[in-house]
C-alpha cells in the first residue's frame, strides 16, 4: 500500500451575505491521496468546532472553469473586485451558504492535488484489485 500524501491550503473565503456585504471565513482545503476522489473543506466560523464539507475533487476542478453541480454543492467561476473568484453554493438541512474563494489560490492548490493523483488514476490508489485478490485467495 502506498503512503498517504496530504495536500493542504489555508485561505480566507468570503461568506456572501448580500450583493454588498460579505464576511471573511478562514478555511482549510485538504486532499488526501488515500481518499483520491474527494476534497475536504473545514470552515472556521467562530464556533467551537469547524464546519466540514466533503465533495468530489472533479466538481471543484470543473467549477473553476464553468458552472457545475446540482443539489447540495454548486460551483461556478465569476469576477470580483480583486480578480477571478470561484463561488460555492452549499446547501444542507441546517442552512445554505454562498462562499467566494480566490481562483488563483484554489487553482494552485488543485494543481498540487492533480500532481499527487492525476485524473483517471484515482482508482489505482484505492487498492481494490489487491483487496479483491486477497479476498478471493482467502476463500480458495
């Protein structure tokens, strides 16, 4: 089994409250090669515990370039005063949030994840073939 690599990035997102008002939200993006299809985001919203979201890395990669997703996670590129941003609309039974992240920082972090596990090679990281072989040989 390969060693797990973790790619992390701290950045400040903006929680969009209205077209004219947003508040900063510190966040940590995390990618683990042992969980190659997923990205994890921890939002530090001033409470005792961060709020965690997990969704497909592919969704975030696509969302940097074009609108994508439906349901609980929707992502799309946009422009803001400071340049390009990625907007993330997150919805749960506890509420909804619209977050804005700087495109350059998200893209740089995604590039590191794509170098760690190139697209199309994620299944190789899961060890499914090895597990299946071990399971079948144990039954024989």
